[in-house]
């Protein structure tokens, strides 16, 4: 019982988020699968972009897809033209670019009710009882729940066309933040791309079977 209570308490105190997503795959890319994808996050601050791209790379790695952070190919300290960008993508044999843009971010607030605690003691004097106590009032905390909407686009490098697009809504608990939201968004996006058949996952090689007679020498 105590172990279950501890696990439940840890879940309550840890940040978690859930993402809903509506997506569309262009029919022209019905048979297209990508193996090497650059992730380009447009979340706001540099640290948020860096974190977001790193999380997408982790999610892609779970599917054995080669994800590359745009910060690696296009350092934010430089201005890169469209021609230079295309040249870099081709030189690195990049097949697609996933652009993740933050559309809106806000928090929903909920005020917890106030509470009070009374402590006291009583004394008996003959047939009478005297009681004295102190009441302490606690103001209920205000909880903030992060919410975010994103627009995601997967561009085909060869045709410079949108192969897949999605709109998402992410919501977190009171202990979540923008990073928690990004973790959820990355997993949901990669999962959706996988279901749509747009990423080429590495298939494990089947185990080699050894014939029972392979170890025997032929007898003349």
C-alpha cells in the first residue's frame, strides 16, 4: 500500500503533458518514406528551440530515424540564404525538414479552496470543562496549467513541397512547463509520422538459422 501511495504521489508532483493532433498527408507522398530529417523549431527563445530540437531527435532515435538539429547545420549566429540552405541540405543528404512552430501558449489557473486547522486543549475543573484553542487559516494555492498550440510541417527537400502537416493542442498538469509540453509533442509527432508511413524505420535483421547438419563433415 505504501509503495503504491509513494508512486502516486510522485506522479502528482512530476510534470506530465498530453497532446492531441490533427494531421494530413499529401496523397502525392503516399509511397514516400524519409530516413534523414532535419528538425527546425520555432518556439521563441533560443534555449526553447534547442531543447525542442533535442527532444525530437530523441523521439526519432526511438524509431531508428536519423534526426538532425537545424542548429547544427545552420548556426543561429549566421544569416543563411535559401540557396545556401538548399545546398547544405543536399550536401548532407537530408530528405526532409520538419518545422515546428509555436502558435499560442498560455496557462489556465485554478484557485484551490482555503482551509483551516484548529488546535486546542481542555481542562476539567470539578463539574466544569474549559477549552481553549487556536485556529490557523491557510490560503489555498493557485495552480497554473500550461497549454500550447503548435503548427507542424514536413517539407520534402527534393520537391520543396509540404508532404505532411498537423495542428496540435498540448496540455500539462500543474507541475508541467514548456519543456514537458515539448516532450509530449515530439513523441506524438513522430508517432503520427510513423503511422502515416512517412518515416523509414530500420528493420531488425531476422536471426540466422543454422542447419543441424551444417556442423557435420560430409562422409565419403
